[in-house]
């Protein structure tokens, strides 16, 4: 997400910014520096700078919404798994009841003896 700049020979070279450098630029934007001024200074389009800022803010908002996992999360995971098993069991039992009530028995298994 860098921009192109020209060398002495006139050839364009792609300018790349590290994540650290992008954070520094976004910090300057958030402190009130002009988007247009930074764009000219860094030879980066205003659209790219805006995109970096928006991405940074979205990630920050996401990080603030999440919480540390704890023992409750493990218990919730186990309970969700159990609910899934019980739901499948109920569906199979309801299917069996429907078949028995409509006189369509399941195929009987042969004895393995």
C-alpha cells in the first residue's frame, strides 16, 4: 500500500511502509495533522492514508470489544457441544417416532452371531 516515486532516471519505484511506520503516520493523523500535508510529505495518496487510519481504528475497536478467555469459555464450549449432541439425538428419535407411527419400520439389523 505504498505509492510510486520517481528516481533520477525517471523510473518509478514503489515505496513500502512497515506496519510500525504506518502506525506512526496514523498517530500523526489522529493528533490532527493535515491529511493533505502528510500525503505530500510522504508521497502517499490521501486515499491510502485514510485507509490506514480506518483499518487502524477498526482493529482498535475490535480489540476493545474482546475479552480475555477464562474457565467460563471452556465450560460454554463443552455445553455447546453437549447441546449439539442432544439436538442430533432428538432429531434421530423424532425420525424414528415418525417412521413407527407411519408403519415404515427401520431396516432391522442382522445379528452378528
